[in-house]
C-alpha cells in the first residue's frame, strides 16, 4: 500500500513541476511516507526527521504522511517544530495546499473516504507489477493492531473505479496486477442496481484483459477466504498459486486474546480447500511471538502449526505494544528476552522450510516476471509465481515474462537460466 501511495504522491508532485532527487540537501520538499504497525517503525520515522532537519535546505518543506502521521497527530509538530505538514493516510492528496502556501502548517489526520483515489493523477506509465488498492481499513479490530485507528473502518472502492485503474495499468505497461487492502478479501461493493461484487469478481474481470498475465492479492484474513474466492484458484490460471494468509499464532488461547475469531480447525480446513483447488499452491503467513500471556505451551502450538502447514515464506515479529490497542493495556506482557528467544527459534525453523522449498525448485521450469537488473548490472532479477527472486545472467532485450530453468537455490533466492 505504501509503495502505491508513494507512486501517486510522486506523480502528483511531478504534475506541479517538481522532479525527484535522491539528495536531501537538494530537495525543495521532503516527504516521509510512513507505517505505524510496529513501534520500531515509528521510532525510525522521528529519527529520520531529526536527520532531515539538519541536512535540508533552510527553506525546504518537509513532513510526514501515512500512518505515523495519523498516530502522532499534532504531537509531531511538538517533537519536530520545523515540520511543515502532517497528513494521515487518507489525506496526502492535500499536499498541493502546502505548496500553494509554504509559510503555513498543514495538519489533516481525519479518516475520510476514498477521495484521494479520485484526486490524484494517473501514472502515465505503469510498472510491470501494478498495485491496485481495492479497500482500506479493517473491521476485525485485533487487539494488537493499530490499523483500525490509523486507517479507519473498512471501506471498499467501487467495482468500476478499481477496474478503471486496472485497465489503465494494463494499457500503460502492467503485466501483473496485485490487489491491495488491509483486509483485501473482505472487499465488498454493491452497485446502484443492488449487485454485490467481491474480490473474485475483480479477479475474473481482470483475467479477461489480454495484457495481464499474472494476478495476486494481499493481505488476506482467514474468515474472509470464501468458497467463491477459493474456487478462483481452480478455474483461473492467471491467478498465481501463492497466498499470504496470516495466522499470527498457533495457540487457540492466544488467538482468542488477539480477537481473531477463527479456530485452528477452520484455518487448516481453508488450507486443505485451497490445495484441493490448486494442488501446486503454496502459503505464506505472518506470526507474532510473545503476545501478552503467551505461555511456553502456547508458543509450542505456534511451532506445531508452522510445522504442519510448512509456509514457504513468512514474516515473524516480536509483539510490539501499540497505542490505541487493547493488548497494550494487558498486564501480562512478556519480557523482551523471552520474545527474542522464541522469535529466534521460530525464524530458524521458517528459514529452513523456505530453504528446502527453494532447493525443491531446482531443475524445474518456472514462468517468471522480470523485475529488473541487480545492483551490479551483470544479472537480471525475475520473480517466480511464488514471489521468489531468481537471478539470471544479463541479456539485452530480455523478455518480461519467460520460462526459466532453476539451476541452484539457497534460502534467499534462486538462480536460473533462460529456457530459450
């Protein structure tokens, strides 16, 4: 979502006659697009702001947009008095106001609607992978999660506006579409005739676009993985055989305290349905270790579910107390050293599963999408259907989507050669 927001902000400023620079000291306006999902991310924002105010030109405008702006609000001005603007994730389309009146301060952290999508200019050239937000916010209110506060309650874009952006992306260079949302498979839109559209309808319509060869979506909530969506993995070959479906914990006790109202049996049943629909599908997940009250037995249950599902890629973190969340007020917080020990154990196992899956791909031929050259310029990086990076020798005019024979692998990436 932040990558998409960054693209749209840059395009908006380009329409105002600005060009991008990598040098803070040269910039006339400096924008930090921020995430507040963990405390460490918020801390990094204010640390970066401190460096920027010392390095920037005296008259350069600077500020923050996104979730940290919403979380910090007016307090951001108190911490960094030189800030010019603090704009929440649904207000960054108001940046031109600060350009029109650079002597003012702009604070807008309101949770509005979907105005930003209609207010911003379209990209004239789409990247190969186009991110298309279809909804924002979340209604699930997990006790550890700040998203309902920073992004608000769930709101879905209209089917027509999403398809308009999707078609535009396809016509301007996109080969892959990634639908985005804090609760992406909770997408629901009812048109003026009473017709209900779900994520499966967006996938079905997008697959009809000739230029689009790959479709995926993130991030999914287990109870929203409905049968109509599962069936798309069986019937639509353009839908990649890869799904991120966070479980967060393998303990039913911890899931209840997290306010994640699904059973482990339901979660595993969804995995089984997905594998029946698409036998080659692979799953990734998110984990939180050290949630308040998590016992050794609870953590053992998390290890067991990881061993049962064998996620090929996962994001695991120590629990981080966030403001405006119920878990931050729980009395039975876990000591940092125990969190660190549990995270190290879980990560060691998850990394080994990822390494084993990557090695299992050796000698297979996978259809891969070009991402671009590596830092050396001597190789190209492609992405497999499972989002693994695959390194091949540089070739002039390399195809954007092509079959690659996998020749080697480690935990981090694959290596391969062009089939043709």
